[in-house]
C-alpha cells in the first residue's frame, strides 16, 4: 500500500511522498510507478496547488480498479493520472484552479464554473485533452487536441472567459 | 410502444454519494452528474406532478441500492433535451424511467452536450 504525503500530514495509508518541487512531481511519479524509486517527497509552496495534487492522488488511488463505484465505472489509468498531474504542473499559476472529479469512463474531469459559464476538461491518458466551454444557449465551444507539453491556447481562452464571466 | 416525454415535463437525475463529485462549491450540478451509462444513454426519471416526498420514495425504490443511497437530485425541463436535438427512450421500466439517447459519441461533443444539461439543471439536496 502507498500513502501520499504532501507538505504535511499523511493523507493515505502507506509510505509515498512526492518531489522537491511541483516540477519534479511528474518525473518522480513516473519513477515510482516504474519501480525506479521507492520514495519521493514533495513540498508545494502553493497550498491550493498542493490541495489539488492531493485530490488527484486521492482520486487515482480510489479509482484505479474497474468498478470503483460499484456501478461499472472504468478504472483510471496510470497514464490519465500522469496527465492530470502534468496538467496542474503546467497550469498558469495566475488563474484560479478548477475542481476535479473522476469520470465513469475512467478519466479525470476538471471543471471551472461561473454564474453563466462553464469549462470542462477531460484527461483519459490517451494522449489527448478533451474540452468543452459553455457561455450561453448559442455560444458553446469544444475540441480535442494532443496533450504534450502545453495547454492548448484555445482551451486557455475558454478557461479565461469562464473566469471572467 | 414507449411513452412520449413532453417538453414541459420535469426530468430528474438522482444523485448518489459522494456529493462533491456531482455538486460544485456553488451548489450547482457538475457535468459529471450527467454521466453516460453502458448503453450510451443518460438514465433519468420523469417526475412531472410528483411531490418532493414521492420523488425521494420513488428513487429509493427504483434507483438506490444498499451502497448507493440518494442524497439529492438534479432536475430540468425536458425541453432542454429537445433543444439539443436529443431524444428520450421512455421505457417506463422501472416506472417513470427514461434514457436520454442519441448523444454524440465524439468525446468533445459528448462532453459539450452533458455540460449543457448540467448547466440547465437545478440541484435539490434531500432534506
């Protein structure tokens, strides 16, 4: 069993803490899952970002087996977990963080919501980032882009619009 | 022959624990509250004309189970489904049950449609 320690008390049973900086997390997470490292350690300077990473870890550990909801939900893959961590790593720190939930299809869903608008991002670990934005009855946008080292500009525009609404 | 859902009918999507997975910090339904079931549709109940108490009782009998109780519901007018050019398969099995069908399979469009439904639904926590 593993636990996650993120700059504070133990969050899950076991013994696993991540990276010296947020930027180390992806590499150390991969090392851990590849068996190249038994431990890592993380201390995020940003408490909100730390909380988000904790949430992602908690979700992954809860949802990494099929039927995690006892209603037929698909497991969240390691690749989806890595992508979710990477997304937060490269997410602009001047923008408010989203809420994150698991999906029945085995993805991470990030959601930004305002009075009138909403943005959702889904990461399944298949190498793509899927997104949708709602602004009004006749103003909706959606797309799928490869997810590599940056957040697509079209998606950032949607996120910023939702935050500004 | 399946029954017809009128545009003015009230449609209910029951919410199970954990609430924070389906309801955001502002008390509105998250998009993931409208997840697609294995058959490709969104399972709902037509609750037109039912009292609040009857709605909970109906959900307890026909939707909840020992491990997944009902903690709330999202509800909206059927017209929101028709605005998206989607359909209802009102099989009435169990009673008042229907599936929202014809949802696009493309993942981004699918996400957009579910997002629209969530944005047009209200959340009622069970008292």
